[in-house]
C-alpha cells in the first residue's frame, strides 16, 4: 500500500491526482493542513498495520518530533519520501528521504505537483502525460502567483473551480479528464459557472475592503480582515487597494486559521507565519490562530475603525504633482500632502505641519497611511473641509479650488 499525505489546496490535490494516475487504487490519499498533518502522520506510522506502507508527503512539512520518527522509519528500511517546494522546509534536504526545491535551475519557481510528477517520472513510476503536464503548469502558475504576471486567467479559474467543487468531486472529475484526454481545458459549463463566480468574488472583495483594519505586528504594518472564502483573491486585491500595508492577514476564527498574503517583493510572509507555527511561500503563507495570534490580531484591534479607502473618480482632489492632496481618516483627522519644491514634499496633519519631509509624493502618502490610516477624500469632503476652515462658500471653493488650497497651506507652512 502507498500512503500519500498532501495539502488540501490546489497544489496539494494536484499531487493527489498525480499519485492516482501513477499508482491507481494502490494509493490512499490523506488531504491535510498544517493543523492536522503531524497528528495524522504520527498516528499512521505508530500503527503496526502500516509497517509495510510506502509513505509520501507532499506540499507540507512535519514538525521536529514527527520528522525524527520518519527518519527512524527510513533507517529501519521502510520507504519514506517527502517532496516540497517551500523555503521553510529546506532543512529536509539533509535527509536522504527529503527533496525540497523552491526553484528550478532556470530560476522558474516550482510547485509540489510539478516536483512530484518529475520525481515519479525519474523513478519510472509514471508515464509522460501531455494533458497532465498542461494541468500541472496551470497549478504551478497559480501556486506561485506567476499567473498574474503572465495574465494566465485559466490558472486562476482552475483554482476558483477547485473551491466551487469539493475535493472529492474535483478529484473525480479531473482524474477522468486527465486520463482520457490528449490536452487539458475547462468545459463550457465550467467557464459559465466561473463567470458567475467572478461577480461574487468582486462583490465579496468590495465588502471586505470596507472591513479591513490596520495595525503593527512584529514591526510589520498589517491589514486584518475576517473572511472565510476567496482567501488568495481577497489577499491580493486588498494588497493592491492598500499598497502601504506590508501584508494582509485574513482570519477565520471558525477554523482557527490565518491566511497571510503580500504583493511586495521585500516582504516574506512565510517568515511571519513561522512565528505562529505556520509556513508557506514568501508571498502566500498561513498559520494557526494561536492564543498569541488571537490576542494580537483580534483582541488588540477590536476597537479599531476600518481603513478608509481612497475616493475614486475625483475631479478636484487628485494625486497630482502640481497640486496639494487632501486625505482624512475615520478619526476625523485631515491631512494635506503638498510639494514645497522639486524633490521635497511636506504633510500638514490635523492643522500641524509635520517635521519630517519626503523626496516624493508616494513616500509621503505611504507615511501618512501607515501612521494615520488615512484615505483620499472625495471631492465633496475636500470642498466641505475648505468651506469650514477658510470661511468660504462652496461655490467659491469649487471655482477657485487650487488657489484656496494654497492659501490654507500658507497658514501652516
């Protein structure tokens, strides 16, 4: 008997499909998470009935205790093989039974499904399959987020379909397709279903963007939101809506999980996740909602107001180099970013000019948002602000907007 322990996401089930195609009914697959992997592997290897089973672990890594037990099992002559692509699991390469490779020699990022397929090919345990290889490439591009760079929407839609269907139905559907087709594609009905799903995701993201709060955790500026679905899409979208945030933490209290996402190359959320017992990719990771994490991500931020989104479609209050820009936050504080001279920008916040200066608008905006959770005011709000503080009528402010803004700045500059 062959036993496969693998993740319960798209890359994990990709490994499951590869195993079913390679081993048929001789493989038993356990779809796991970081939360239950160690317990399930430990129970399996402690059961003497499984002494002769060949164990594969893909797309997940066990803790130190189970790691030692697996090594003892291997040394006793039993088959153990771990295949992964997460940087946080690199130490498993110290074992003869461990194989972890985050990137190919070409620099292209790997996924567990691609590595597992290639491993079985090398061992002559599976035959080349063109349809399966097309499927694997979609899994790889989605799991590494390369699909967005390549604008490969089919990879994203494959993942969306995975979450619409349950694991059993997805596995059954695509096992038949991958073993009976010379090429891989989604059906017309699947694409129609996904079109409807795209609209649901769009509405869900808009709703959650209005519920996101901001705080600092471990020197990182973190956006926190509670959500139960569309984790990757939501994390990526919120990162773009609020690019001043280092990372997005998506909490599911019911499952006690935290999804971590970032759009920034200089942030590694897998390192952040490790502090709370998790791991994953530099831009997409997860961890447990431990007592410590619950205190920092739920209790400490409970009283915070959601972030204010930047206004859209403004005509007067825009982020232009040649004029000042008005921001405000949920605490009723107003700020103005303005250019003093070329290469020098200042901020007036809550009627006081900040001492710190900035070399461009973007740096000033990032500082303002990270420190005061401010958002771009809509035109109507900006006009009302100057009506109140410059003692002008609304019509006059609208007609002479830039002149009145400059007069306001002169009062504090």
